[in-house]
C-alpha cells in the first residue's frame, strides 16, 4: 500500500499510453474515439527504431480529432493535445513538462514505457492514467504498478486481432495492478466517465486530496473488511487507508461512501479487491543501492561469526513479490563465494498477500530493474523475455504467507530486513512490530529499515549501527515478549477461555492467557506429497528441526532431527497411501538436555481447495522418569526386560546404519547433482549468449514491425495520393507536361494533345522530337534558363492558324527531397479570356467617354472613401483636379456638420448593398460651400463582397438657396401675421378696459391700429432684408406732429422686422401720450429723440425720449396705463430691453436700453440729425 502524498496538477488528467508491435493500429483506434474537447492531455510512448525517421505523428494526426505533435524537450503538456515520443529517445515528465533524453545502451534493456509511466506517477500522482496497448514483452508493467501505487488509474487492452500483440497487456494484467481490461474503442468513454467522477467529488476533498466523508466512515469500512477477509487494518495510518478506499470508489465511480459500504457488504468480490488495493506495494531488485552497500558490510560481519554447523538466518517481512529476498540471497551468495566459506543460509520471505507469495515462489520476473548486466548474466536464467533466479539462489529462499502484525515470528534470526512497511502503521502497531523483531533476533542481530523509518521510541531495544543505510543492532538484554495472537489451536482455546472472562480484566488478562496457552500449543508442519515443507506453524517448531549441512532444502527429511526422520517419514508415507490420519505415541526425544516423550500426529488436510497437503504435529506428552537404581541386594533384572532392552539397542543400531547408508547415498546424489549443476551452468552460459542475441533480434523485430506498419500506412497514403494525382491529370483542363533535365517526357495530361501531337507511348522521348502546333522555337533555351536560375518563366503563345492563345509557364520540378529533376510546363488556354479582355477594353473606353461627357459628377471610391475615379464634372464641382482628389478621402470634402450622418449612410449602404440617396454640403477648395444630391451604389468583387462605391453627384446649390429664401419668407410672413394679430387682440382688449365709451374706444383703437398699419406698411415696403432704419420709423410715427418743435438724432441703425415692429409700437405709444399729456399737447413744447450704439464686444442700443415745455408734470400717473404696459412688455419680451420712465417737472424722460445684435439690426456709424 502507499501513503505517498498526491500531486494535484492544473493540467487535469494526463494520460500515458504505451505500445510496441501492433501499436499503430491500437493508437489510431484509440484516438479516433476521442472527443475533441475532453480537457485531458495524452502522451504516446511507442517502441520506435532509432535508425529510421518516424512518421507516427503524421499518421496519427489524420486519425485524431485533436492536434498531434512530436514531443520536444521542455515542452509543456497541454490539454486536448497528443504528444508523441520521438525516435531513439527516453521520455519523462517533470512539473508538467516533457523531458527528452538519449536512451542508455544496450537497446535490448531499454524500457521507455516503464520510464515514462514511473515519471508520470511521480509528477502527477492521482491525476495520472496509464494505458498499456498492443506489444511484445513486458515493458509498461512496472510503470503501471507505480501509477496505481500513486493513486492513478490503470487500463490494459483486451481482445487482440491478428495485428495486435497480447504480450504487454497480458504482462501488465498479471501484476494485479490493472483496474480495467477494455477494448481499445471503449477506453476513451471510460476515461470521460472517470474524469467526470473526479470532477463530481472534487469539492468533497481536503487539501491533502482525501475525501472527508471517506475518513468519517473509515471505521465502518475496516470493520466490514475484517469480517469479510479476517484481516484487520485498524492500526494502519488513517490517511493511507482512506486514500486506497477512495481509489476503489473512483474505479467503481461510486459517489457516496454509504453506497460503497453497501457494495462491500453485498458484493462477494469487493472485499477481496479492497484487500488487494491495500496491499499494493512497489519493490524492485537492490532497491536503494547505497543502503545495500552498507548491508553488505553487516552481512560480511555476520558470516564471520557464524560457527561451524550453524546457519545464517534472515527474515524479510512484507516481501511483496520477492525481489528484496532474492536481492539479499544474491548479496549473501556473492559474499560467501568471495570468502570461500561453507555456510548454510536460510532466507525467509513472508507477506500477508498470498498472490504476491505465489509470484515470489514462481520467481518469474518480467523486469529486472536495478540489476546490473553482470548479475543478470550470473544469477538469472532468461526464458521468453522473463527472468528466473538460478536454482542456487532459489534454494536459499523460503516463502510463506505471514502477517507480521499478528502471527508469531521466526526465531534465532541474524538479520531482519523490513523496509517501508512501518511508515504505513500507526505508533501502536509500530511498537508491536518492533517488539516482535527484538524477540525474533539473536543477541547482536541486525534490523534493516527504510530511510523514512526509525526506532526512536525503542532505543532500549536497538542501537543505530549504520546511519546512511539505516541499519540497527539489537541491544543485549531480555527479549521483548511480542504481543500477538497465538497459533491456531491456542487461539481457539484462548477464545474459549477469554469469552467467559469479565470485561474488567482488560488486555493484561488476555495477554496472560495467550502467553500461557502458547507454552502448550503443539508445533506442526504442513508438507505436500513430495515431502516438501510448505508451511511452518506459529509455535516453537525449532527444537524438532535440524537441517542437514549443504545446500538449503525444504525437504522434510533434510530438516528434521535425526531421531525423528525415520518415524515421521514412514508415518507420512502410510498416511499418503491410506488417506487416514495416524498418531504415533511414546516417541522419545532428547530436548534441551532432557528426555521427552512425544506423540507424532500425521493428518491429511481436508476441506480445502488445495489437495495433497498433510499436517505433521508434535504433541509433548511428558518427561521420561529416570531409570531406578538396582536393588540393594544386587539381584538381577528380569530376563524379559534385558531382552527387550537388547532388542531396542539392536534396532537402534540398525536404524542408525540405515540412516548412515541413506546419508551416504544422499552425498553421492549431491555429488552427481553438483556435476549436473556444472554442466547446467555451461549450458546456461551458452543459453544466455543465445538469449542475448534473441533479445537483440526481438528488439529489432519489434522495431521492424513498427517500421513496417508505418511503411504500410505510408504506402496506403502514397497509393491514394497517386490515384488522386492520376485523376487530377486525367480531369484537368490545363495542359501540363513533365520533363526531365534533357527534355524527355515523364508524364502529361490529355489536354496536351491540343498543343503537341502526343500519344501515350511518347513517354521517355525528347519533346523536341514531337510536332508542335505552337509558334514557339525557344523551348530548349527557356528550359535551360529555368533550370539554371530556378525561376518561373511565363510567355503568351498562339497556336498556328487556330486563333487560340495560351499562357505557358515553365517551373522547376522539385522532388520530395527538394532536388531539381526537370521542369513542369503548363499551358493555360486564355483565348476566351483575351476576347473578354478586348471586349472589356472597348466597354471601358465607352464607359470612360460617357462618364467624362456627363453633366453630373461621377466618382468611384474604395470602402475607406479614397477616390479611384472622378469625371470632369465632379472635379469642377469641388474645384479640384483628379490628382488632388487622389490624395484626399471623400469624407474630408463633406461639411463637418453633415459628415457623421453621411458616413453612417455610407456604412449602411456597404453593409446592406442597397443604393441610397442623400443631400449634403461639399467644401470647395476656396472654402465655399455647395449643396449636392448624391446617389450612391455599391460594387462587389467576384465573391459578392462590397469593395467599391459609385457616387453620381448633382449640384443643387441654387435650388437650395431658392428653397431657403422661400422658406425664410414664409416663416417671416407667418411670424408677422401671428404677431400683428396678437398685438391687435391685446390692444383691443386693453383699450376697451380703459375707454368704456364707444367713441373713446373707437378713437384710441383706430390710432393704434393705424400705427401698426404704418409700421407694417413700412416693413413690407422695405422687404425681408430689414425693417428699415430707426430714423424712418420715428419719422413715420411723428409725421402728424411736424408742426411741433422736434429734434431727432443718432447714427444709422437698420432694424430687423421683429425689432422694427416693437420699436414702432413703443414710439407710437410715447407719441400718443405726449400729444395728450406731454410736450406735444402744447404749441410751445419741445421733443428730443436721440440714440447711440455703444462700442465693445457687447454693443447696446440706447434711445432717449425727452419732453420739455409742455404742461407741468405733477409726478407719475396714479394709474398705470396700457400704453406703458405695451411698451415694457413689447420691448422687454421681444428685444430684452430695459425701459426707464422718469417724470421730471419739465416733462417725461424715457430711456430704452437693449442689446444690439443681429436679431435687432445692423449698425452703420454715420450720424444723421434733424433739428
């Protein structure tokens, strides 16, 4: 199992796909079923030949819906993209970037798929996916296991056709690390489902990547697993277990933990699958070479202190598939041979995983990572791509299923190698295991741990021996009694006893009972029909064993004590024959200086799926009672007793002789075996040489298969291209001929027969020998020029007497390798084109004449308003030459006030393509403005898109001026009529109020209407340009009083109609009041009217009305008359004037002050006075 931290990648899932022979078809099928927007990144690793340039990227690019690129060093892995390994390269990934390096020799040992998968697992963690497709051998199996160990998904190809090779997928599946075995076509859909599931549960994960809901239900999951499998993982680290449970949920795509618990209870296969998931381990030969160097020194020291007749005993708990065990065996054997020693070695490899133990026993390894070529040659035998340890190494190793957390340990051990197991355990379980190791080791024995493990809490048991290698030595002192369950029989008894104990007794009672029962549990062995030991009991079996000197063996007779060999072997043979159990009582055995009586029990194993197994148990009955002393009287013993004792001694001697004979025969057999071993080693050496050649041939064969597949795909492509080319040549209407450097014909199209008298048999003949219908004698010279200068030459030629014209182009002919191998000559028939050009020329000349003679302006612009064509009328209209217009845009000639609106109209015309008309003002060169009417149309190019604008422009300036004048006159007339009617209405109403009698009303209203009439008459007489001068208005109103003394003076001021009417009304009212009450009512009265126009930026018109010599003025009138109101309102509202009336004793003084602007009138600084 693995507790390694996960790397969370911003890339999403990174899919590594490995293949070898047959991989091209598998890759193509896989990519063809990918969606274009999966969000996943793909890296393809294929065994490619280093001697050939690969076209794999090009071939796969045609099948994939996403880009396919060749991997480059430092390239960032991108989603929705396929990255392909280049030839002769090793590809890895680090920090999301691809690293490309040259592979290390020899070629036969290269494993590019394993290398990439291992780096993928390290870099991407549970974002990694490893897929093994078609191929020969086992490349990818080790890397796939690393991906699974890191939490990623693993898939292997299923169902192989005649092109696909099952070797690699089946080898990957055999490791037990494959999550899915699927057809290639359905793998992309499974990846999408897996991606969606990860996205669905992403928000349920903590920062370390573990799901909170899985951690909350951890105890329930482990309880169900313990009930189903009998294995308890409660003492292992929670995070580690949670990640493995979470991974099973990801594989099953189970959303909730409660659903998974339900499946765990109901699905009979899922507990076993989860158990296997928790046992995933990554191991290899000679893992951590520096640590093994330190271990070699420790083993050498152990060999020095092993006494004659003793054995070196080593235990490797959690050995997984056995690589560590065989690595230790090789190390020990090399040291023994170097010292020339003769030491018996026993190396016990155990693991809780029965499948891993079966794999280790078989010793068939598809990979040899970590083993040097020298060790590989010396200690392994190769068979069909797999490697077996030699018999010498296999003989040192014993494998069995064993749970170090609960099963009794081996005893009297010199070395325990337990690396990277305790990092997954909690502190309580670590404490139990370390106590077990202390108990199992001999005094001064050694403990070999992983670099992340230590014994800091148990320094009283172990001391550090080698810090770099992480090797510890057992301290002197009493052995720590291990806390663990008893063997099977004792455990049953213990359960029965403890079930009746009170709960208050606690663990102390339970441990005490188990310890007591352990002393009485019988030791046993399990053997097969060939008398090979397949399992030891958990009890103390050592006193009954005494292995024979020489090579290690699991044979029962070779491992039993001499005094037990005959009785046990004969009893076993009897049980094998009859199938019934046998108990042999009263077997005497000298143990630890005491004579003991045993019962030997041999029973066949029943109720099991494995046949041919037998249990041999040794039940201790009692101690033998010492023989009593002879009688005091010295009387002789019974003859019967003496005879029996003699018979026993004879039988013992015979048995001993038989044993000696057997041992002698055994030694002879050993000698023969050694001779056979020598011969076998010679054969093995020869076989290894042949195997090396076979590996090279197999590697080359795989590469050739890949190259052959690529060549087949390329041939198919070339065949298709050739068909396309032939169809193109046959169907094209362009006459084309291919010539070599000597003008020999290589190929031509059927249309060439219209130009040269060619037949199909003319290929290979010089073109100069063929009759030509062209008026052209410089073909050889032009071809030489093209070949010499590598340029394209073009000429226009005519056929003799046919009126046909062709454009001939001569181009260099370049091969795929970019080598010039001749020329290509094409003849494009331009006869109709030339006729069309001539007709177009006539049409253009006719059009130009019409446009230039037109009285209206015509202009052609591009879409940006740049002038392309203008006629004389338009140029005259804007007072600019054609050259000047080419330097400006049309919108620069449009009046600024009209430019935006006209621009929008042109944009609409361009967008919709519909003609439009508009009237606007154009600016001439001299700054004057003219009004024009524009009719605009759009011209398009060959694809219908607008690219030009045609404008027909009419000068409407005179019409606009007439329209403006008429509009002004109508407006003024309307305004005047409305004002006069309003004034008359107001005058009538006010006069009626102040003059109730009809006579007075008639008189007043007549005078005022007459004043209005005179003013209106004067305005009409003056015309619309102005109301006339202020002097004329005053003279008109004072005409009835010419006999009085009047003085009128001021500059010439020409008033507007509006100002003139208002001033006329005001003067009329002032004159009427003066005639009634003021200076004009007295013959001696005097009236002075003067006005001035002030200077400055804001000019004002100031008029002063002064009366003198009239009747005395007592002061302002008691009532405000209508005349006063009329003056103030008319002048104030209409002209923004200020009116001031002052009643002095001499008479009225009225001042009128108003702004003098264009709305009032025009100032002419010439003073005129009349006294």
